[in-house]
C-alpha cells in the first residue's frame, strides 16, 4: 500500500510518499517540500495572505501530481497552526480541495504533538526509557514526554519561529533586548511545562522539524568545521547548540549566510529558532539532543497504519484498487459475503451467456460484478428499503479508481435490484449519458434475476445453462439441492430481464451433477 502524507505547516508544506510493508513498517519512496511561509503575517487570528495561499496551492498541486504518479492508495493531509488560527482557514481548506482534490483537515496542537511523538520514537530507539520530543514549527512548538508505547504529557505552545520573529525581532543582528524578550516569552509560555517534565524525569531529548535539524547541523558544523553528511540520530551536545545560538545571534544576515550548514531559506528565522531551542533545552536541563528527521508526516503514516491494518492487508490480497475499495466498502457494511459472491457468480454467468443479445462490453461486466458484490450493503442501515440505502452507501462510500458516472451506474444498479425500474423521471438516472442508461437497465435486470436465484441465501444453484430457442430464452437452473424457492422467486422477477433480451424468458430446473 502507498500513502501520501502532507503537512501544511506555518513555514513549509511537506509531503512524503510511503510504501507500507506487510509487517506495518514503511519506507519513504519520495518526498517533496516547499517553504511557502503560509503563516507570514497571518498568525494571531489574522487572515492568511493571498500570496501565501497562492504559493501553498501551487505546491500542493505539484504534490498531488507526484502522488498520482506514484499511484498512491490514500492521501492524508493535515493543516497546523497557521490554518488553525486564521479567520479564513476554513475557506482556504475548501479552496485546497476544490483546486487540488486534496481534502485536508485541521488538527489541534495536542493531536499534532501526539503524531510527532509517534514518529520520533519510531525513528529513534528509546528502549524502555522516557523521551522528551520537541518539534519547532513556524507558528507553534510541540513538546511531549512519553515512551515508545505512548505519551504521558503533551502540549502545544504558540511560540513558533515565524511568530517569534514577527513579534520580537526588530533588528539584525538580534539585539540583546530582543533576545531577552524572546527568552522571557518562551519561558512564560512553556517554562512551567518543562518543569513538570523535569519532575517526571526523562532519559533523552529528541528534536524534530526543519528548524531543529538546521540548528543541530549548524552546531555540529561549527565544531567540526564541516556540515555532517547525515543528521538522522545525530547526537548534539547542548553546549554546542548554545555556541551556535551565540554565533547566530551576533551576526547579521550576510554573515549568517556564510555559516556552514545553514539553509539560506531559513536565514531570517534561524536566529529566533536557535534562541528558542536553546532556551527550552536549558530549562529542561538536558545535556544533549538527538536529531530525528521523522516528524508529523511520518506520524500521519504511522497513525493511518495503526488504524487501518485490515485495509492494508487487503492491498497485498487484492492489488487492484477498484476491486479493493469495493470489497472494503462491503466489509465495512458487514455484507453477507457468501450470498454476495453467489450473486456475483450468477450475474456474470447471465451476462456472459447473453452477450449477443445485450451487446455490452467488459467495462459494463465489471460494473455488474461490483454492483452485485455491494447490492445488499444497505441492510447495514435497515433491511426495510435496503436497496435505497445501498444506493446511498455506494454513492458516498469513498470508492477509489472509479469516475463519478461509474459510481452512479453501480449505485443505480443496486438501487433497482428489488422493485421498480429505471425511469427518465429519476433525476440521477436521467443525468447519465445514454449508453450508461442502457447499461443500468440491463445490469439491474440481470442483478434482479441473480438475486432471486439465491433467494434462500443457501447457494443451492450451482450453474446456469441458457438456450436461445429463437422465440424465447430458456434459463436452465442447475442445482445441488432443493431450488423450489429460487425458481418461485425468480419467476416473479423475469419481466425486466425479458425486456432487455428482447424475448420471453422461461426457467427450467435441471438436475445437478
């Protein structure tokens, strides 16, 4: 299974494409990132700016194309601090879905912290110990305390690097006064929580996010004289981070750009980031920091895997996305599998043996197969009127790989499998192209006969043998038991099928082998 996980952050938007293995681990097979500064000027309840939204939409459009190229099974997108706080955040999410097809949801700071912690302890071996995880974003900072099994403390604070830079940085280089203001504000917000963590005790501190990785890279480069080639699980002494903070704080932009390991795109916000990180580490009394390049995106993947193990197992069992999503919907609705499979078998036998009469193709055969599989799922809501409930569930069941018209056809075929026939007065049916309307009538008539041929849900009909005698069509019913109920029920539902094949239909009971 392939999952695209997207983090619509305050500073950057990130996406990873992950391949989930059968053992529920995963590997990242592609990634993309854009520093769009979505929250610039839009924090604190103000509006997201037109430029920031446009840049984000451009990036997400690219992400969607990349995800489609990888044929991902699921796209999961979350929006954090900037969208969470903006007065037009909801409108922006609607615009994202309208223009890119990506349905993103806003998550709380606490939920963000939980997902980040999950990723960090997946990427860093914490053993049986307790770990503090710090993630510094553009608008907020998430701090957690927990183990590999779960979180004990978690909180989000509105002290991200863009927010701090906009609120407190008034000069370049950073003035001593502004630096003190940042420290005081950070401790006012997060100091008491850090003290609570210290009282609980911990074994190590893990840092995630671009800002922390950047500060850690700079700190290591200043000590070694060159930037490290790999930062994953790199342990950085806090005293080195302290030196990096001092260096970055006393230098202006041009000097900072020459600092080894600094991403130029972070040159304006890295100072506030270094002060923030060092302040938190000092308050915690940490001696070193372990860098982790897994963060919210990986947390999204892990959370999805944890919640959808059965679906993921289906990917290996049923590789085709159309068949798999149909089966998943049927299983979610607690369908009667044996009955559904029997009806599918009978439908396909009727379809194949009447091809010269109806003239439909393999495309319509596939629609019939899936509609037959799902025809009774409406009983999950109520047996009374379940054919109508089946229509609703198929229409709104998040089926993947199908066009809207294909879903409409399958839903209507299920809708008409009991009583009533498709009419032009039915708005949904009338809205289909003419060829699809013909398909609905034919497939619904076939499904109605096949459903009746398993009226007892006992799968007593083993085969169908059709003979065209010119004046009529004989349907020979081969059974391995008493098929009286099936024959009786089917005789009541032959008329629509007879209209589609253009001649009377006669049932004939045949002995089983």
